[in-house]
C-alpha cells in the first residue's frame, strides 16, 4: 500500500452537532494501529467551518498531514485537501452528506430544521424530540454533544446547512487517496453521495456498513475508512465493498 500513516498527524473533524469525543472513538483505534498521530479538535459552534479550517492549517504548519471527518467534517477535509495538495497525504471521509451546494440535501434540511426548533423551543424540548425520532445510540451521542455546544448550537447548524461542499468536478483534481464510508440505511447521509465522491476522485474507494454497526461500535467507522483508503491504492480494488 502506498499510503503510510506511521507518524503522520491525522486530523478528524466532527459532524454537525457532534463532537470530538465521538470522532475520536470512531477513528482513533484503527489509526493508532496504523501508527498515525490522532488529532480530534473540538468544534467551535460559533465559527464551525472557519474553526475547522484553522485547525487543519495549524496542524500542517510543520509537515504534511492526513485529514478527514464525519459528514460536514469530511466535506471540509476534502475542501482543504483540494486547496493544499502538497500538505495532505490522505483523506478519510465518513458519511458524506452532499456534493456541491446543499440545496435539498437531507442533512442540510435536518440541520436547518433543528436550528429553527432550538431557537423556538429551546434545548430541552428539541433534544426530547430528537431522542424520540433517533436510534438510541445516536440520541445518546447527540444529547451529550448538543448540551456542550449550547447556546451556539443553532449557529453551527445554520453554518453547516449553508456550506457548499466540493463539487464532483473539483474532486476530480484531488491528488490524495480518498477512503469513503457510507451507511446503506442512512437517509440523512445517502449512499449515493459516497458513490458520487469515489466516482469523481482519481484515487478513491468506498466501504459500506449499517447504522446499527456504528451504534454497536463507533470504531467501525475508522476501521472501514482505513480499509477504503487501502483499497484506493490497490489497482485491483472493487469500486464498492
């Protein structure tokens, strides 16, 4: 495999409303086994996107890095890799939510709706509603992370919902290898988006899993992301596994 993460600082960015605690548990076990140095910065909900960009810039001051994340974090990681091709050795993208403009993407619509409810009804009522409509493991994760980002949480959700991700045309210029993981049963982060990303990027591969698998052990996200990354550097790889 051409990508070697031993000693490489690898920065992982959380999804909207999620936090560094989850992304660390999702990625650290597999990355530590690969010899990477794992960095999971906490989200700054009052400046979500710019905060992520600053963390990536600071991490890459002395040497090239690997980048990645979940959902909006994955999109920002790809954006940064495209803008800094000599500073990124690999990209790990879990549960990508959309390509290009958010428009009517389910994740963007969900973020806008949650922001509206949070401003109108407050944190407790909105969290209770979220718990009633989410898988138990996800409700537990978001209950913790939403509380830690309150009261700037609606601002973070609005920023994510308005974020324009890299387009397929832009991803065709991605020099770093890209490992993508999508869930086959996630309506908020459709499998089709993962397929679109790996179809566009020159060195990319996709692994799939289920939401129940993530709930049982979040570390499966990191393990499958790395497996997809190794697939991306294998000329005989299947397009999707």
